[in-house]
C-alpha cells in the first residue's frame, strides 16, 4: 500500500499542483482543496491543519472573499518593499 503524505506534504503539493497559471496561491474552497483534504485525511479539519502550518511558517494564509488563499512562503504577496530589502540584506 502506498504511504500517505504528511499534512505538510499534502498542502504544499496542493498549492503547487492546483494553482492556476499566473497565480502563486490557491483558494481553499474554489480549488477543491478543503474537500480533497477531508477525503484524504478521513474527515480531519483542513482549517486546523493549515493554521498550524502557517504558525510554523511552512505556508502563508491570506484571507479573501469566500475563504482563504494558501501560498508557499516564498510566493506569498504582501511583504513591503522595505521588508524585502531587509531580507535580501540578510537583516529581515
């Protein structure tokens, strides 16, 4: 039997696989992510799992109309120009 992905692996794979061309994240509802997560993990709550991963810095969550968007940290929008500059300098 094939070994199941961890929740982190599943979420990251979903973000990369389900995002539409030109977009860096996925909408948890419109992409079908929530339902797929519940089916794969036998009824576990995708909100709890994604919030935990976001707290750990593994993904970034942004609220949007109808749900949230999930991003890989390197693809997340919203960092200010100053934040990006400091990060490039190794100071952020």
